[in-house]
C-alpha cells in the first residue's frame, strides 16, 4: 500500500513537469509577442505564443505531447525575415537572449549552446583562413596550423555532440580540409567541390530547419566570383543532382527558393532554366497548383512573348464596341498600365505619363484599374479620356492582373503593334528612358 500511495503521489508531478522556451528581447519596446512554431519539411505548425512584457521577458510552457525536433520563434513582421530556429530535444528547457545589436544567444539548452558554439568557432577559423589568403601569405607552416585547428575543432565538436540532435548539423557542416598547401584558387575550387558532400538531403531534421536553404543558397551565390549564367546553370545542376530524385518534395521547395531569387534578380534566363529543367515537372508531378501557375505566368510574360489576351470595351460617341487586346489595330505601340484609383503612386504618375505621351500619338494607353468597386475609378478615369480603360474588379484577385503576374501598382508593359511584349519598365523613370 505504501508503494501504491507513492506512485499515485508521483503522477501529478509528472503531469506538471513540463519544459519551457523562455528568454529576453532587447530593447523590450521593440517587441510585443513571441510566436512558437513547430518546423517541418513542408512548413510550420503553430504551437503557442507569449506576450513580451515591459522588461522584455517571455515564457512559453511546452506541453508534454510536443515531439522533439526543430522549432521556430517569430518575433516581428514580416515573419520570414524575423525568426530564428532552435532545437528542442524533449528533455531540457530552452532559454534565449535576443537583442538588436548582438543578435541571438542561447543561455540554457545544451543542444542549442553546442550548435551555437560550433558555428561561432567555425566562423572565427573561417575568418582566419580568409585573412591568410587576403594577405597573400606563402607561409606553409601557418597554413598547416590554421587547418589543423579547423580539423581539431571539427573532431572535438563531433565527439562532444554524440547522441545529440546538434550532431546532425555539425556533421552536415563538415568543412574541407586540405592535405597539403593549396593556393587560393585551388582551395576555393576544392571548397566548392566538397561544399555539399556531407549534406544528407533526406534527413528530416535538416529538412525542417533553415540549414538546407542556407547551404544551397551559399553554394550557388557565395562560392564563386564567376557569376555568369552558365556557371549558375552548372551549379544548379549540381544541386539538383545532390538532392536526388527520391527527395521530390524537398527538391521542389529548395529549387523554388533558388528560382525566386533569380526571378527577383530579374535574371529570366536562369529562372526559366530552373523551371524548364526541373521545377515545372516537379511542380506538376507533386500537384503544386499555385507554384505551377506562378511558373507559367512568369514564363508567359517575358519580353518577346505575345501578351495575354483580354476583353476590352471602347466607347466612342455614345457607342460601345467590344473587342480584345489581340484584335486592337489602333497604334504602333500599346502601353498597358496596371493602376488603381486608391494608389497614391498611380495618381502621381498617371498625369506624368499623360504628359509624356502627348507628343507620341503612335502609342495607345490601356489602363487597367484594379479596384474593389467602380465608384472611385469612374471619377478618376475622366481625367484620361484618350486612354482605353478596363475595370479590373477584385483588385489583387483580378483575372487580368493574375494572368500578367502583377504584384504592385503601377506596373508598365509595353507592346508592339503585334502585341508582343517589348519592354517591362520597372518604374516611371525607366518608362521615360524607354519612350525616349
């Protein structure tokens, strides 16, 4: 009976023996809430949130049902730019200190302190290697000492991390260590050749973290001074090969990140190479409908492509004629402007476009107003009687703007008489140069 009573006494203690994620943000006035997410290879699942008090403190209790894995703290908007990963092994509390000046520091959690200490140590050694080559040193003894330190550090952390989740990251980050002296060109080539050698793209923990994204982006954009498109394509091929055919889901996600980077760089050649060679097929086979649509919209709106068709109603002398963009035969060039009567930039730029085109009768403007309703638009278009006006209700969910991949207003697209896209000026200044 005594043993039974003792066991019953322990049950409530076990139920309440939870772990927590806590810490301090500084300066406290810059932060309001800390949101906790459980990171997975395909996204993040919301767990809980905690208010950051006036001293910057927060604490989130972890339910005993939470599994070990990668977690993410989001502390500001936009979330993709204001977050950090952490390891939760289900056995210990995690405490952090985060400041605008010093960044992130783990104050409690052997897992995270080990990984953080490792990355800090590696950063210091990598700076030493960089300084060695920057100074054009030929001292082979110094060379061997630096890389012996690198090797010893890697071995020490691998030993210290045995049995931990941090070991996965330390192993994946294994650095290249030359066996003999190498000049900067040979070392750089070998460093790049081996950069992904120890990365297991099948590993669930790596897939759930930012490690694979950071590693792939560093390989493509940070490992070579030769940034020709052919080099980019070769590097992308290598990444795709290393990920492998069996990892379709993570391959799609990683290549989408790279494709987005080239899209934002306005490097259409490489972006389309990624799409044509890998991403479109992966997206369709994985039934990623939104990604497939984004890829198709991007490809369909390149310079040299025929502009996507849409209906147009033209009213002249009280008579309305319905036609389409492709059937227009009114000018040598057409300037499509996506704008809105509620867009301050648009209301500032459209009068300037009107003035700019007053001496260019060979260009006809097609102004597509992205609106929630017609009231403000009907009033605004009275100022531009020579424009062809199209009302795009639904605003950002309008079929025409979606077809053209419009992400901001105003957006300019210049067509020739055959409705071929000839220019996509990024702003009014660029439009003015094109028209000149």
